[in-house]
C-alpha cells in the first residue's frame, strides 16, 4: 500500500470529484456515480447532487451543482481558462 499524506483537504477532494462528475454527464443533468460514497454524500449534503443512496447507477446534478462542476472542470483540468474557451477576454 502506498503512503497517504496525513493532511488531505476533503474540500479539495470534493471539488475534484465534482469536476470529474462532469465528464460522466449524460441525459442532461444525470451523471454516473462511480466515486467514493463518503465524497458523494458530502456533495449531496452541499446541494450539488441528488441523494446517491439507492439502486440507480447515476445521480442528478442540481442546477448549482452542474454550474460548479463545469467551472471546476475548467479550473482544475483545462489548459485554457473558461474565458478563453468561451471567447471572452
């Protein structure tokens, strides 16, 4: 097993997972729930997704969750800024 840093910021982990959920988006606001249950629970508590507990293999983004997910995807993983991608200065 690899050593894990002792001081992991769960808020930063939540942001990264929320951004990555954007990559699994389908049918509008629906996304696959393929991440750690604890993190998914925190995202639900923050109001970004619907309750992940259940038989469904996906969850729905809230409107705020979808906006934040897309913003974080660009901020954390894209080579250009959101303004550049949208053609804004």
